[in-house]
C-alpha cells in the first residue's frame, strides 16, 4: 500500500500532514494492516529530519508560486510548475500510489494535476475559511474534502465534504503542566503573554511588541517567537529598550521554536497573541488558551481575516486588524483581557470547545479506507 502526501512548503501545510501520518501509522499498527509506504512530494521537505524520523520518503517536485501582482517571476515560476507537473505525472505513474492526500498550496499543484491525469483517488483538506486556488480547483475531482471551518462548505459539493477541523499533533491537546515557568526562568505569579508570528515570524507584530516592551514587563512576562529572519533585529531592539529595566529577565525571544518549546510556551502562557493562520488557531484552541488574533493584511483571499472572525464568533478570541494595530491598542487589549478573570475562563472554555481533537484520526481513517479500496 502506497500513500502520497503533498502540500505547500510552510509549517501550516507540513505539520498537519505530520499529524495525519502519525494517526495513520497508529491505525495501521492497531489493525495490523500491511505497513504503508508513505511519500511526501513537494518543492521542499520543510523538515527532512522529521520526515526521516517518521519513516517518510521525500520526492522533490518543482513548483512555482502564482503572485497576485505583476512580476517577471510569474513567468519563470510558470515554467517551473509546468516541468513539475510533467515530472509528477511520470513519477506517480512509475511509483503508482493507492491514494493521494493534499493540503493545498502552490507546491501541491503538480501532484494533484498528476492525480487527475492518472485517476488516482484524491483527498484534500482545506485549512482556511476561503479555499486557496489549488484546493478550489482540485475539489472538483477529489473523492473526499475535509474542511476546518463550517462556512467553507459553500465552496464545494456538500456530499463530498466533512467538517473535521485542522489536524493538530496530539501533543498540543495536553499542555505541559510541570516546569514550564522554570523552562523560561520565569516567576510563578506573574502572567505570561506568548507572542507567536508563525514559522516565518511577523514583523508588524514584532515591532509593536518591542515598542510596548518596557511597559509590558512591568506587569507581564513575555515569550516572543519572532521568526528566524527577524531574530537578530528583534533581540537587538529589545536589548536597547530594556537596557535600563530591572525587569529585563521577564522577556524571552526565540527565532524558531520546536514542538517541545512550543508546548512549554503554551503551558506557561495565560494569553496568546498570534497571526490567524488556521494552524495557529487550532493549536491555540487545542491548548485551551484565550487569544488575540492579528490577521495578516496581505494573506491570499484575505483568508486570515476570515479565519479570525470565524473563530471570534465562538468567544475564544478577540481580533485586532493590522490596520488598527498600534502599541496602545495592543497593550490596552492585553490588559483588558488579562484583568477580567471570568472572561478569561469563558474564552478558554470556548477555545477547547472549538478544537477538534480527532481531526487527524478522522482524516487518516478516510485515507486508509480509500487506499484499501484502491489497493
């Protein structure tokens, strides 16, 4: 039995795939089914060590981005995508899978194109409220479609759709309860705010955090995941603004946080301030934490804004749009939420109720069913 996974080269696509693979392997072991040959096809392995650890083969497929503005790169990337599609058709034909699972994104296009040409059963998952271009197209011939937000059903044929939520690694549903404050060398009684910009970081959020940092550390302890590319700048500015502060040890910055560090951060935090990617929202929900979401202004199809307001309807989060983001606004919103203990408890409860602990397992079962039918 051979199963191919594909998706764009970001953490928002990669880690849900890992969550599904984990559940798939559990089911195979429990039911004593013949071990699956699992392949990840994309333009980048994203985390080659993790793929190796999970026993997943990586196959590189060329793919190019389609930009929503004029750029000569659109021409070269179109050629790259064409070559990638031909290579994907040949690669899948030579190594014929029983089923393909796609998370969407530009890097998945060559593989789902090959699935259509070769008639390989396809399952897709749409993370966001508004489907991306590849998922909107591939949803027309996919056998099954999993979605994260209820309103996404309007974009697909209802009989194909299942509301599963976004697959999240199981570890995030159990908060690290012991030693989290010690991990960051924090005081036990002071509330913790966790600023997370996603795998790429978020410069607008970083700049705003640094602007209010001297005031923040007077009342709170701060974990700041600022992104690999922003780490030097963020840490340099933070060092300057906190130079004379006796409370500088209440601030911790990270360029990148692995799974263990993220679990520690969620375990230590009282409030999360984040972008509104689907992966981030569902990790926060799984952790049962109140949040403030700041949607990326330039996200495709404005999906982060749609995600944020969909989640806000549950009462689990507040939304601050980037155009309204100022140091005073953010600081006031943090204060307002953390000063209201009953409100915090309601938000935490709403977050847990929104989370879908069985998303990865449900998708894995459907992948396996299709694979066994086709085998």
